[in-house]
C-alpha cells in the first residue's frame, strides 16, 4: 500500500507551504507494490477489451499498415512471452497467440495468463535481489517498461477505435484512468 505523507502546514499563507497526508505506520512493501502495479496495468487491459465494440476487432485502421486491434493485443501478449522465454528459461512461457486469427476471448485469456507468468518473473527477480535474468537494469525497470509498452498500445487502440467509428465515450475512457479503482480490484484494497 502506498505511503501517503503529510507535511503539516507551518505557515499556510507563505509560499512553499505544503500539505498532503500523514505517514502511515506501516512501510511500503516495494515488491508487493510492483506486483500490484503490474496487475493493475493488466486489469486496465482487460477493461479496454471489454469496452471495445466487437465490430472493430479486425477492422483495419487507415493510419496503420501492419496492425489492427486484434493483432495489437496479440502482440502485447507475445512480447510478454518473449520476455518470459528469455528471463525464465527453466519455465515454459504461455503459448503465443496467432495474430491472424486471435479472438477477443483468446486475447483476454492469454493476456491474463501471461500477466500471471510475468508476476512470477517479478517475484523471482525480487527474490534474486531485484535482478532479472537477461534484462537490465533491474526488476523496477522491467515493470516500468512492461507497463509503458502496454499503455502505448492501449493509446493506439483507443485512437483506432475512434478512427474506425466506435470511439470510447468519456465515461468509458475514464475507467482506464481510474488507477485507484483498478488497483482495488486486484489488490482487494
């Protein structure tokens, strides 16, 4: 759980006065926080999959020559599989998705499966002092890069949905930005 700090206002009328939250008594478990951040990211992927209009799943956006929504979700999963194969050589990674015929249900299941496998990699790396086999700099960098990769592709997918005539409503888009709500769904917070 995140630590929220509060610096008491000593002179609220003066520039530089700061307010926030009081320190909680319990310290952050940084490993748990990394795992929960990664799982929250995956929850957002699942929310987006649920929000998309099925009619545009395979439609080709005019601004993309190589990918559509279906192939992009397959790519997200397959990149995880590649990382898992490189960094957890003694474990079998999840099966890759075939970009040519992946269904929405297959993508949902595969992403959930590869997310759990990535959590095992994160946990193994934490047990190894934060070191990730065949990855630099460390487990924090791995989680940041993985979340950034997914977020990049979610942005593309939302853009394509708009271009293909099935944009997410503002209320739907907000569901992907409510990190605290998505975190509570995975952390039970």
